[in-house]
């Protein structure tokens, strides 16, 4: 925390602070936009938990003896 006698960046030059904040927000938005645009397409597989479904269906059954 800065003492009261020292001025912070925001108090010293509000116009520059606002410009830096806006440019930072624009870079952040650009990064998010680029990240979403470069994301690989999602698979349309609706059978995500096939193994879990099989385990639940066979739970409690005696294993086969070949």
C-alpha cells in the first residue's frame, strides 16, 4: 500500500490510466476471441459413458464362467 504522500498511477494521469485500461481490456477480449476461434470442433458423440453404463447394467450379476 502506498503512503498518502505518494501519488498512484491512477491519481497522477487519469487519461493515460483510462487508455491503458481500455487497451488491456481489448487485448483480453482479442485473446478470448482467438482462443474460441482456434478451438477444435467438439465431437458429436452422445455415448460418453458407455463403459459406465455397461458396469451399472451388470452390477450385482454373477460373472460368466465361459
